[in-house]
């Protein structure tokens, strides 16, 4: 009987030795949400337009509680009525932005195709500004935790002109030539590992994908410092790897009635430059690592 406490203590010690070591903290932790499509409009199919502000409020509450460094939405932040109306559409944007503004840290936006329904990009960004970024910039970059983040704008028609007040086909998505030149220069100059944000998808062909995606991927691949491309647009989400670069598509928040059908995520960039996505509600949880990560100077 006297030996039992010792046996328990030994077993506890052995269990502690067998337990995995505590994971090192991430270089940066941030929040991601996409495809809210907020509008004061009746649901169509699984799209519950009117619920998106409440779903976003829950997301913001979680992000504040978890202390993420920043929060970014990946486009299609708002929607419009069946009959387009500029004033009402701007009101929808202002409403959903007021909820987004409840996040206590830096906030960022990616231009989606529905963000230019009934509005220009200038109107959109005036109502939904990006923290510390010059006004009217739809492509931009910033650094947090030793990681460079690059935001792209694929809402251009094939001739390079901007989407504006609905003057586009959503299947005609392109990254314009000046932006590709800017991207190339930005990546070549970066001393940090890079995470890229974009609304429309870059990892395939078809209606949901950027039409000149091969040219964009060439720019992403050449410097060897891109560790992830994070996308929205396709509400069911997805994942692929092309030439060593992981492409992760987040699930859309709008799909499904009730708070349990929301979708938002916390993303950690780890010291080994792996990326860990923790999904909330319907959002997917996944970890991945770029092939180039091993050779990058930011790896620890």
C-alpha cells in the first residue's frame, strides 16, 4: 500500500517525458474571414445575406478574445439588392464595416467582385479603409511578425480596366499588368517570407479562377519566398499545391442559416514557416508548408 503513491508518481513522470514538447509560439497570428455578402435582403438558396452582420460580430468577438495581430476579410464583403441601387448598397457596406470596426487591432480588406456592384473601388475604400495603408490602394503590402503580407486585386477586366458599378462579368477576373510588375518588384525586394491574399482563385482554370493566373503564379514562384496564397471567392473552400506553393481557399461565411453555419479562421505562421489554419464553425482546419520554406532565412 505504501508503494502506490511512488508508482503513481513514476507513471506521472513517465507520462510527462512522453508528452510532446510545448509548441513554440507563432511568428504571427491573424484572423481571416471571407465572402460575407452582407445586404438587407432575403435569402437566396443557402445565401443568408441578412445574417452576415451577426455572424461577423461573433467572429470579431473571438478575434478580440484570442488577441490576433490583425483581421483581414478576403472580399465580397457586401452585396446589393436585386435591383442595383448605389445609395442602398453603400449603406450595406457601411453597416458591415461598422461591425468589422469592432475589432480592436489593424483591419484589412481585399477587393472582391461583389464589392464593386453598384460602387467604384474608390467609394468602397472610402467606407472600408485599410489600417495604415494609403487611401485608394487596392494592392498593398505590410509586415507583421517578420512576415510580409501582400494583398492583390484581381477585380480587373481582361483589358486591364477596373471593375466599377457592376460593369463586368464575374468570370472575367484578371490581375492587371502594372500590378504584376509591382508584385514582381515587391517579392524580389522582400527580405521576409511572404503570404499572399487574393479574392479570386489563382490555382486553376475555369469560372472561379483568375484568367491570367499562370502569369501571376510565375511571378509568385520565381523569388522562392512565398509560403502561402490565401484565397476566397469559392464558398466551399479548397486546397492545392502548385510548384511547391500552397493555395488555401477559405469557406464563405454567408452559406447557411444560423450562427453554427458561420465560417472564420485564425491563422498561425510558425517559426519553421509552416502555416496552421484553425477553423471555427464550418471553416476547415488544416496545416501546410511550402516547399521553399526550408531554404528561407526566416526559418527557425
